[in-house]
């Protein structure tokens, strides 16, 4: 193996080493990974005629309607003794429609059309695969390739339903251009309404999309779309990988949601879960053919001890077919614009990140603890997606800090566009839980927000769905807690708690937005300070929907302060849209003053000033700036419309002096009130970025 590795050339590896020379000792690891990828691509070429056909296997597996209206069924069940198809169409006869065994564990069946030439299985009728095992068991299964599954109200198990609508929804709007500054609205369709019930795709299209557009987000990350039998799993225990969850409506209603988002210039990402699968057997992938392997490794390797779920065998040809076709399906059939890959850390390492802290020592990212089968699967996914769809966006959820995760495959990287900056929300929660305001450490905050790998893009966020889950609470609730129930009226003076909470909520968001990454993410509702936490209906809460909803109605009440936080979030995004700091190189931090509690930085020729001091305002405070000229305030967290105190005059013009300061060529004097953040732009620059 070593000899062949030496012959492998990674085309852009020198570029990666230039960026990070400390990766040089691990060159053999990079070569081996790259060679494994090239082998996979060569095999795909030889065996399947290339990845284009291979990743469209949803055209041959599951059920396909042929031009003569016959139906062709195909499954992979290597351990099965026999396969039959049953359903409404044959009165649930368990033996009348046997599949024929083919090579490599494949099974096929053709159902001729009826006498009237219509297909033998009607739209919206139920089907099941009957699997006979070598041990003599008879198992009832859903096709892994099922496009639509539903559950009757009283039932626990999902049913495979044949989806073949007479007039399918046709999407008409082209995909928007890939945004240079990614502003992501993370959303869950089922909780996207104030009502105590599961909300629908149509509700999201009609009521939520206009809000997202108004707020200035240009990307939606949809959670919990892939079908999951257990609602309270938040969509992370997938049972049917090709089915859009039917609890919110039909596949056509999801297609319409995406089409309308595209018409608004918003791209839509799918939260894709290829890191593990639900243990369900009757309506999941587990034991599909009766064996404890099939799509997964046999236990113990094929089981995740903490998640109680099954782990894929990424070295299996048919598993690659299934998962890569799954990515292609969501891109082609529903016209998603990319993916947020869940649980990457679990995939990358044999230890799955369990009981392991990552210190950042490079030896942690190479060697025997790395699961190269799944790592190469991720390289292959990114290579195929970016080759077929150059504007496709892929985001990795990884806590380990794997080097080159977000560098191109041609450099030896894994090929993701962005990684989630997962240390940032943890830092904010830790500060709010443990520190008094006067003990906040400006240097430590700046370090956390800027500590990212050079040349690898990050999505910064102050909080996501993780921080809102039961057992934790949103930043607004950490800040204001029970006063959110009684003191959020703008008709009464702000209490000290609400005042502090309102100001810090805005400042934390703007600081994260400006300093923390090359993209920004917000979880639905948090932009306006959604109170409480998230909890799905389950036995432990008497199946209550009380916390499984988003109270958008709070924003619509002008006499409550939620609309002020909403307005700030909107204007923050719109200001970024104008000046483009997310698409600019990282910020230059000129001040992190511990005693004054002041942070100053410039990015994209825009100046950001934060005064976190709880009581001290500063007159004539000198701040450093690179570009000389006249500056004016473009965003001010202290504005009355944002629930601030209106202490700044926006007509003021600030002129730089040619006095170098804190590492910048020029400086100027400004007034910064306590607990205020301001963004200033140079009036003499053309900001068309």
C-alpha cells in the first residue's frame, strides 16, 4: 500500500501546505485518503459507467412506472431467502407476487398493467415487502427507497404508500445564485406556528417564508424533513431516507415551499442525516433483510451506544449507492440547494467522539482512530455534489476541528464549503451562566469568535436549535427568564433585567455576526427573543405541544418588545447585505479593553464598536480605523426602534485623524454609550462588493 501511496499526486496539496505547513508530517494520510477516493471513482466508472448513473439509482430501485404502465420493483436484500410484494392492490395476498432473485443480493418483480392499461397499484394505496429469512421468519418491511410513508392516527408503525399523483407539482422558479454572504434561517416546519399542533408545509410557505424574506435571510436550513417515526427525535432518527415527512403534508407541498422560497431569492438546504439511522425494523432500515448487517456494520461496530441507533457500512457498494443516490434525490426531485451534514464527528472517528475531548493536537485527526471508509464517503459526496451542481452548498457539523474539512477534495480536503462554529454558542451560554457582567473577558470572547482555521469558512451562530432544547434555554430566556412573562410590554418602563437582556441579546448577535465567521445562522424564533425552550410531545410531558411551537404572534403585537428585537435582527442582516462583511476576509481587532469592556474591529471597511460595560459610557473614545475619511452610523443597537435608549445622534459625522492607533493608520473619537453596539461606514467609499 505504501508504494502506491507514494505514486499518488494530490493536485492541490501544495496549496493546502502553504496554508498550513504543520500538516506536512501527515502527507501519507492525505495521500492514502485521496488514493481511496480515486479508487472509488475508478470503480464507479468501470462497474456503473460513472457516478452520474450510479447516483440516480432511485430510477431503478424501489418502484418505477414504465412507459407501458407496468410497474418494476427492485430491492437489495442479500440475506433474504425470498421476497414478496403485498398491499391493497392484491388484497394483501402474501404470496401472489414473488420477486425473482438476481445476482449480488438483488431482487426484481414486474407487475403488468391491468386490463384497462392502468398501473396495477393505484396512487395513494399501501404496499409492503414481505421478507422470508433463512431462519424461516416472515418479516413485513417498507422499501428503503419508499418516496412516501404515512401513519394512521392510532397506529405506531408507518405505512409505505405508493405516490404517483395524476398532476404532480411542477417547480417553475430557477435556483437562486449561490449567496456570497450566507445568512441562514434554521427552521423546523412542524413547530413553525403558534398553535399547539404539528404545522404544515403550506403554513410555512404562506406564513413563515415572508417573515424570513423580510428579516434578510437568504438561506433556509430545513430540519426534520427526512421521514422519522419518532417526532421527538427532532428529525435525527431517520426511518425512510427518500420520503419527505408526511406529518407536515404531501411531497408536492414541500416542492411548492422550495419553489416559493426560490422565487424570493432564498436558497434551501436540507439537514441530511447520513451519520446513523433509526433502529426501527418494521418502518426503518434496520434488519431489512432479516440480518443484523445489510446497510449497517454488524454490532458492535454497527451500533452507536449513545444514540441507540445503527451505523452505516460506508465500504459497502450498495450502501454507497443508497446514500449517494439519496443526496441526488433531494437535489433533483425537490430541488434543494445543498445540505447541512449532521453528526460528522461520529462518522469521522471509530470512537464517534464519545468520551473524547479534542485538544487540537494534529495527531488526533490522523491514524487508526479515523474511520477512513466514512471519511472517503464524505469526500466522494462533496466531489459528486460540487461536480454535478457547482453552486451546491455543503455545511459540516463537526466538533472535532478536523483540518482541511472545508478545503477542496483536489487539495486533499473533505470538500465542505463551511463548518459550523460550534464553540461560539457554548461560550455565550457559559458566560451567561457563570459570569457577572463586570467579569466578562473581552479577550477571551474575541479569541473564541476568531479562533478558526485560516482558509476554511465557518458559519457563526449565537444559538441554534441545540441551545433551545429542553434542559437548556434560549439566550433571551437565560438573560430575562421569568420577566419575559410579565415585563415585555413597551407601555411600561423597562425593568433592569429586561433592559440588560434586550441590549445584550442584540450585542451578542451583532458581535457573532460581524466577527465569528463567513456565514451566520439563526434558529427560528430566536431572532425576536423567543421565550422558554423547545420540547416535543412525549410521554414525559403528557404528549404536550405547548413547547413544540414558535410564537410568531408575539412579534405581531406592537405593544410587546419582541418586535424591537425582530427589527434589530432584520436591520443587522440588511446592513450586512449592503456592506458584505461575511464575504470579506477576517476582521482586524484593534481593541479588546478589559477595564472599559470595549471591543473594536474593522471588516470590509466597516467599523464595529461594542461597549459591554453595564454602566459606563465613554465620551470622545479614540478608536482605530484603517481607511481615512468621513464615517456615519449605519446600525445602532441603542436605537429606540430596537428597544434601546436613543442616546446617539445618527446625523453625526465622524472624521478620521491621521493619527495611528492600535495597529491602524488612522483613528477618530466617538461617543459610545454603555451596553451599546454601533456599526459605522465610510461615506467616501463605494461599498458595492
